[in-house]
C-alpha cells in the first residue's frame, strides 16, 4: 500500500469550516484596518537574505528557511513581514513625504530550533504607519489594535505597552557592553530581577543602576506606574520616554480604549529593529501574545529611505485558538444550498442551480447515490454549514429541508 503523505512538523492543513472561520475572521479584521484608512499591500513570500540579515534585527539566521536561486543568491522564506514592507515602502514610496498607511495578510515561516509544539508557518495580519513619528501615530496604532480585538468579540484583552527608549536609558547609564546587555535582557525576559541585581553587582555596576534594573519588575500596571518610572529614570532620555507614554495614554482616552492598556517598563522587544514604544496583546486561552508591535524609526533607513514608522502584527493562529477556548463564536455566515437529485434529473438540478448562482446564492450540486439514505445527506449538510437541502426526486417531486430548523416542505410535480 502506498504510504500516505502527511505535512512536515510544524505546519498543518486548514480546511472546511475551520478554514471558512479563519477567512471570516481575517475579513472582519481587514474591515477595521480599512475604516482607519489603511491600504492593502502584498509582498513576496521569499526575499533576498539581505532583507533579514543580522543588522536588520529580525530573528537569528539559523531559524530562517534558506535556499538558492539559479544565480546562487541566497533567498529566505520571510520570518516576519515588517522588513518586507519596509523594503517595499522605501522602493515604491521613496519620494512620498505624506504618511503612508499599509495593511497586509500573509504567512511567515520560522524554523524554530527548539520545536515545542509551535507552528513553523503562521498567518499574520498587520498594519504599518510609515512617515509619522508623532504621539498621535502611536496612539492610532494602539487604538486600532484594541478596536480590532473588540470587533471580533474579545472582551478580556490586555495591551502591554513599554518604551525601549526608557530601557535604553538604563542600559546607557549602567555603561553595559554588548555581552552584559544580552545577559541583562535575558534575565529580565525571564522576570529574574534578583538575578539581574546579582549579575550587575558581579560586574561592578554602580548601585543606582542596579536598583533601577531591580525596580523594573514593579513598573507594571496602570498609568500610576509612570510616576514611579519617572522617579527612577536616570537621565533626560528616560524621563522623555515616560512622558511620551503619558501623552499616548491621554490620546488613547480620546479613543475611549485606555482601560485595555497596561504599562510594562520592563519590556525589551522581540525584534532588534524596534526603537521606541513596543507593545504586546494578550488574552486568555493562549500562552503567547496574539499581537506584537512597536516603533521602528531606523528600519527604513537600511533600505534607503529615512522614515520613522510604527506597526503591528496579529498572529491569526494564536487568536483563533484563544477565541475557540473562550467559546467566542467566529461569525461564519456562509450558508450553502444543497441541491440533491436523483438519476435522470440532472437537467432540472443544473437549471435550478444556475438560477440560484445568478442570484449569488452558494449552491452545491450532488447526485444522489442509490445506496445512500436521505438522512446521510442531511447530516452532511449540517456538518458543512449548509442552510437548505432541496431534493429533486425521480418523480419530479421536490422536498425542501431547512437544515437549521429541521422543517420540511414537499412540492408535488402536479401542483
């Protein structure tokens, strides 16, 4: 017997109702992006390696899927869509000096070195606001994320916001070299603040810096933590970073979404290209963030356009998992009509199907197998979200079954 092919580890097939729900969810999110004035863009699934090289700051090279073209150039499957958008924007909108609003849907590919049940191919939907370094731009992005979550029915949602400029002020004040920075970031990402203090003590960092890093764990919460943050900010850069978060918060109040915001000054950012505010969205039912984003004012420079920018990505697979576990219904409205017909009734069935399709009704034609009972087709219709089954019998009589209510109506050929 021929061996059945299955998917590689970390990828999967999505089909039927789940696929329909996923597309419906994407469609709803895209409508929110559009009402905020964002325009669609599609970038290639693979790019030259340089678009994701180390200096860009996306993910380690070992986690990229790499291959070669006929000329010997190294290509990679995109692990992240933002650098692709930055490359495209620098090329396509090089002379544009008005802010550019772009949104996208696409799959990303990461060859996780330690595979722990994580998908290696995921769908992301996101938006990028290019050419605007204002507080209002930051707030617009955050408001759009929150509104996107609310519009799909998420009530329990939290957006954690930090500012890398604040974190950098602590790093600069402590005069940490690259190795020390990496170690500190690793400890902070693991929420090991005692370990941070111990490590900084071992490399003879001044006491005020040690205390500031140790206090990061307490700088998580509502707008009140920003007062504490200003008190431990070591220099004007740190104070300005906190003041920017205060201004963002006041702007979010105008949108009426401030209650979904939590400040977290210990956030270090998952991508090296982030420069200012960073944020992550969390909800119940998934261990990972469903939204990741931040400001990246220097990224477009690497592709030839000096343009401050901010963006985010919604991880659709994580979001669907959360919605399912929270029992939040993804509105999936596709209701096929099934036309089931007996042998010899194909003319009537096709004529009726054509009429339905001309009226934009989704219609599925099925020739009845003599060996199968009508109940089997009814069961099939219910499983695949059909609304109505119309059975054209050999006699010419028609039976209409409402698959939602179970109601039946017989139409005789003579009548």
